[in-house]
C-alpha cells in the first residue's frame, strides 16, 4: 500500500457501516449518570429496607386491636324494652357509652363520610389519594385545605394515644390504621369510632355527646345536631359548646357548608340548620330508677349492661308523681312507690324516694326496702285466714267494743266503738278491736307464717314470738314485702315471687298458697268496696290503707285485675308527722298511680267455686257470728291517752324554716270534755272533740297534758322544732 493510501485510511472520512466510538468526555458523562442512578437506586432500596424495618418495628409495638364489644364502656342499666335508665362512668370518670351504627341516625354518617372520609369503604385504612391531595393543597395554599386522615386513622390514634404530628407519629398511625383495616370489618371500625370519638371534657362516643348536649339518644338527629357531632371530634376542647358556643357554631356551620357542596344538603336545609341554637351547657345524664339501677351494678359490677323489668315510661310517671306529692306534703316527707304485675311478679316501677338528691328527704335511702311498721295493712290477711279456716264469712257479725286480752287492750284509731258490725264493715272501716279478736282466733304465728309464704320477711324482735300487736302494725316490714303479700291476694291466693332483674323475692314453694281462692276473693270483694279518696272512683281498685303508731308511716296498697301498687309516705328518719294518715296522704297517691298507667285498669277477678254469697241471715248458723273464744270485756272509758305526739319524740313543725305549723294533739279513751295544757297552761277545752291544736312560741321541749271529764289525765314531753 502506498503512503497516500495509508494516510487516507487513517484520517479520511469513515466508511459506511463502521462503528462510532464515544469520546472520552461522553464516556465520562455516561459513567457519572450510571453512578447517580446506581446510587439513587441503592439509596431507594436502602430507604425501602429501612422503612420496611421501621414498619416491622412499629407493628411490634402496636397495642392490641380490640373488637368493639371488648372496649371498656360505661355500665348501662336498661329497662325491659332496652331504653336507657341510668349510665355510670368508667373507672377514670369518663362517660363512654357503647354505640353501633344501628343506634345512630343515617344522616350523621352521610355527613361524616362526606366531610372526613369519602372513600371509607374503598380504601385499606389509608386514603393515599386524599393524603397526596391534602399535601398539594397545603403546598399551594400555605394552609390546610382538607385533611388526609381517614376514620380508620382516627380510630388508630384513639386506640394508640400517641402524637401524630411528627413524621414518626404519622407513620405509626398509618401502619396501625392498615392493621386495623386488615383485622376488622368496616362496620366494626365505625363502631369503635362511635364509641371512642372525643366530644369534650369527659365525654367519649356519640351517645355520651347526644345525651349531654341534646338530652336524647343519637337515633334521631337534626342536620344541625349531626353537623355539630361531625365537627367536635376534630378539636373537642376548643369547640366545646359548653365552653365556647361560638367556636362550636363556626365549626358546625363549616360542616353544613361542605354538605351543600357535597350534595348531602340543599342550601335551604343548611341555612335552616344554621339558625338552630347551639347547646350552651351539658344536660345531666338520665338517672331513672336510681336505687334499683345502683343495686343492679353493685350486684354484678363486671357486667356492661343490666336489664331490669322496669318500664321506663311508668317509672318516670311515678317518679314525677312522688316528687310532686312529697313537695306538697312537706320538706322532710318522702314518698316511695312499687308497681308490679301480679300475674308475672315483674316489678314495673320502683320509686325509692321523692328525689335522689333531696337532702331534706334523705333521698339516697331506698324506702321500698326500709323496714317500717305496716299499721293496719295486715288486717286483710287476718280476715282471709278466718275465711279459709271457716271461722267467719264477710257477713258474719262481730262485736266492736272495749275488749282486753290480758294486758293488751286495743282501741280503735278514732277512739270510738261501733258495737255489732259485720266483718265486711270491720275491714272496710279498719276497726282495730274486731281485727285483734279474729287474730286471737286464727293465731298471730299463723299470720306471720302466711306472710312469709307470700315472700315477705316480717321482722320481729329477736327471740320474740308473734303477739296480737302484730295485727295492728307491731312488726317490721318493707313496702316491697307488702306488695308481694298483696300480689298473692290478687293472684287468687297464690304467692307471686317479685323480680326486678336484680333480685327475686325468696319463697320456698313455686306454688305456695297464701290464702285459698275463696278466701282471697272474699278479701278482694271487701277491699273493692272501701270508699276511695276524693280523686278515686269506687269499685275498680281493691285497696287498704294503714297508719303506723305515732303517725310515722302512711300506707296504701291496692290492686286491679293485673297490677298491684304499694305507696308509702313518711319521713325516712322515722320522726312523727302531725296528722299523717294512710287515707289522707297515701291513698290519693295510690289512685293517681293507677291513673298514670294510662287508663289500663283491668277488672278484678270473678268469684271462684266455693264462694258463698249471702246476707247475714242467709248464712249457716255457725257463720252468722265469728267463731272465737269470747274475750274479756273491759270497762268503758278507761283513762285518757295522748296518742299524738308520742312521748319523747322530736316533732318537726317547720319552726326553723320560718313557716311553722300548729302542733296537733290527739287523745283516745277517757270521757269528754277534755282540757288540753302545754307546759301547765290551758290551751283549749273540747266538749266532744278528741284533738286540739297549739302554736308554740319557738323550738324546744314542751310538756303536753290532757285532763278528761272524770279528772283522769295523760302527759307526754316532746321536742318541737
């Protein structure tokens, strides 16, 4: 090859198809790019590995994911229909009531999803598109325009309790939310939110919020209420309606505006909702059947829900009645009422006092279980036993005259005697002497045994045998016991164990016969003929009243064809009350209680087989008079006795309150006319009346005396205040 050829080969243009080699500079650029990519990929891989390790570490420290039913919630006491009677706080004083989606108005969820989490049912706990959108909006506006936190992420924060403002905290929340979504169903996540969402102060969960702010359950909400409930959990303390109602209003209105944009509300609905008032305070949580609800929780402290046999509607009605009537009777007087179904034994209402927080009435004491003297309320059982034993018939004759039984000499309530009366008249007029005569015939031990068979627990002095005084109230018994005993009469003589969902009246036999059916019907027929108080109508209720010795307790127990109601009126401390009586104080409440049942009085039972309906003259000869051993007749007009006030008691006349009432002095026995004295000075003279009133100058001890027409006297010393 020539030199020219060689040169042309070296420096001339390349031939077609020859490879082009990159320059050294180009090679350096490519190498640098490769190294950058390699470094980036390596860094990404390392970051991914670090993130994966961090996520794994986070998963290892996450708290357990509870099912909604496993979250600690406030114990709730419910009525027979599942309605709330009384909730209690959890251990640290928070109100956290359980709630499920079925408990809440659907409108709330429409607003919640539209405002907080539109893709709740589509994402896996974290809505990445919403988080990216929130970040872009924040970068563009320099402020938060919309949030990226899902409902699941909020539940994660509530369960974990950590700070979600830092990057590590937010990552932990994201990881936990994904774990929650993986393990729980969407409705379970919603139930957790409904139970745990904060609403300010010690309120957690939507039920606590609606009860505290609106005084109602969340099943029915107005648009304004639903919007407020959506807004509060985002900043519960700053937006508390009871602390800053204007901040709450502004937050609520922002939610309403968003609902218009989202198509949940039309503009007119939103504007109307904005005009609705914001609650400016918290309402008290319901405390219905307070004493029984507390007993239920104490009996089973580990239970989340306690269901009673109480009917909330009737319970509320009778609680209001008790409070109203006690207020009219006096500052220290309380009222207790028990309503039961004598067919099933279920207690439908139990009013333990005239107001749980009434200090003057000691409202914290459950007077349905207080042991008191029953007065004359046991007389129907005395006569029922006589009917059953064949000793008497309602039309049998008996003597009402001064009668002695050894050292025991009973007298009638008013001090007068009626002579010869029928058993029907004796029971309807609640005469004491005939009742004791019949009790002497049937035996006081038999009376106590039958009361116990009914489920009642009469209290006698320790080691004491039942005596004749039992028939006139010389025994301790509770209102609930009396209702159980009368339920047996109403149930054709068969005992009915009372139950309230907490306790059941104990008895030995599931078919215990307290009275035979005929005897029970005789008693019912007599009691149905007792004259009603001025607010009652005759014949629809069989009832009996009673007044304990010293005017300490007033009773009225009655029943119709289905319900039995017992009423007690008195002072929880047992102090005497001037003029208190069963017919004057308790009977009107009894009849009004039946009226509060909504006109559902049912007819009394028809006569069973074996009943003898006849006049006195038409009865068999042995039944025309009560068959008993003739008691001794004592002299008429024994020495006078001051029956009220009893010796040594404190009598509250309202002197300290500035509105004193006169002191009533009552006397029995003795021969009129009577002269009454206070601290040795005459205060009145009555030709025939057996009572006198006196207004003391002030509080202190006073000695009262009475002198009858024969010069006999009686004296007591009491303290008036």
